[in-house]
C-alpha cells in the first residue's frame, strides 16, 4: 500500500502558496508495540497551522521544511497492537496530513461513529467546538441576558459560540464576511443579528445591532473588526481573545490595538486562552456538546474538500474565507 502525505516545502511569506507544500509517496509501514495503523477518513485544516509553518517558536515546535504537516484527523483502525483499541474502531488524533498514520494508542481517542458523522469530531465535537465552549464558559463567563458578540461567526468556532451563548440565555450578535454568511448566521445558526464587516457602513450596522452595547466579545479575527467592536463594549465587559486571523499572514508587524482607553474607562477585562488549557474538562464538555447536537440545539456546517492533493488549497482557501463552517478534507469513507 502506498501512503501519500503533504510536507512543508518552503516557509510561506504572506499568504501561503501551493508551492509551499509538496505531496510525497512512501510505502505504508507497520505499527509497533502499543501502536495502531489508522486509515484516515477526514483531515482537519485549521488557522493555527499558519503559525506552525512560520518557524516561530510557540507552545509547540514548528513544522520543519520537509516534515509532514501537523493536524488532527479522524479515521478507522486497520491494524492494532493495543489492548484498548480494536481493528474497526474509529479514532481521532494528531495524525498529520497523511492518508495512513501510525500512532500510539495512548494518543488516540475512540469516537462514536453512530452518534455523529466522523467529520464532526474535527469540528463541533472536536477542538473548535471545545474552543467555543471554553472561551464562553471558562474565560468570558457569560450570564443570561448579556449581549455576546463574536467575530468569524460563520466559521467553525464562531458558529458554535453564538449558539452556545443563546443556549445560556444571551443575545448573540455575529460578525462575518458577506451577506451569504450573515444570512446563515441568523438563519440556520439562529443568532439574533449578523453584521457583514465587508459592507459599507459596518460600524453603523454593528451599533444598530447592539443597541445595549456588548458585554462579551469573543474575538476570532482582530484587526479593524476588533477596533470597531471595542467601541461598543460596556462597563465591566469581557473580551475572550481566541484568534487574530486577520494578522496571520501579515509580513510586517501589525499596528497594535489602539483603542485600549475604552478598557480603562469601562474597566474591561481581556484574556487570551488556548483550548488545550482546559483539557481536563474535555470529556464532560464534549458530552454536553454531543447532547446539544443530538437534540438539534447546536447546528454545524462543514466545507469538504476531496483528496489529500487538495489539502493545501483547502487550507489556503480557509485562511481567505472560502469556507462556511468547519473546513475538512475527505480522504476516504462513504
Ligand atoms: P474559521 O472561522 O472556520 O475559518 C477562518 C475564517 O476567518 C474565514 O472563513 C474568514 O471568514 C475569517 N477571516 C479570514 N481573514 C479575515 C480577516 N482579515 N478579517 C476577518 N475575518 C477573516 O476558523 P476556526 O477554526 O473557526 O478558527 C477561528 C479563529 O479561532 C481563528 O483565529 C483561530 O486561530 C482561532 N482558534 C483559537 C483557538 C485557541 O485555542 N485559542 C482554537 C481554535 C481556533 P470571513 O469570510 O467571515 O472573513
Ligand atoms: C489557534 C491560534 C493560535 C490555535 C492555537 C494557537 C489551537 C496557538 C499559537 C501559539 O501558541 O503560538 O487557532 O488553535
């Protein structure tokens, strides 16, 4: 059997290009003691990967040139040397951009393929869904009746943020790019309002959509969108700094947040967070998210690219807003 994988060919400058990635082929090898061989069905492409290929040191080591791209995948075990995981089990883990992956059973989580489509374990029932949950409930601390504003509202994290806020009795206002995404945010995702940051008069529309101001801002994007939101923040409001995607492809250091005087006069608290900080709560949190999905209270969308050869394009497209909901790459399965 041949294994195809995507390696980093060059460090991107600015917006990543197809030529920054290269497809490689090698025979599939056999799992060692305590390891499983997984046939990948879906691969995730995520914004954080832009940081991992930049060469910058962070919570994790960067991907080196020639190394296989990092990322979470979900698939089926086809060989197992573990007592805990059997052939046929569906699992998720950090398997990288490859069609077949060998991983220690300890690094794999078994998922229930009958409870949700496999791809959901990379989105609403995976890292992005948990990010929405923790950002709201552990970092911002939302209370019923508050107005919660989220940027990147039509994306994987953002679409869950507004719905979880509403499940807690909050008013949810989403910010997204384009009228189609905004219709989805108020329609299928049921937010109270959506504002298109690409339209003329964005700030005026945001003000109209938040007549009582904003109590919690879940920031996925930074930049000019966040500049606008800061002006609508209420006294004692909280900002959960989740992502700054508008800056990820920046070549020069961006201008810092300029509107921090609002934080003084309104005693605003802002806190950055990483989803991994809350890992010990994952089982309980995922059970809650799965129950909401099962009961139709938490909706999700996915944009599916097909084939590992299209993974880089899917990643580049997602950074530019081509996705609706969670961007995944389908490699196998029905
Ligand atoms: P996503 O929202 O599904 O996809 C990225 C979206 O970003 C695009 O669809 C695009 O939507 C938007 N975008 C791109 N450039 C933009 C710009 N210049 N200004 C405004 N919006 C822009 O991605 P995701 O996986 O849910 O991640 C969302 C954010 O959460 C990212 O910043 C990510 O880094 C962060 N995150 C953080 C953690 C953590 O632990 N802290 C974990 C997961 C994700 P539009 O079409 O609306 O522009
Ligand atoms: C993300 C953005 C940034 C993310 C993680 C980070 C898991 C962490 C970056 C760093 O430590 O440098 O979307 O998702």
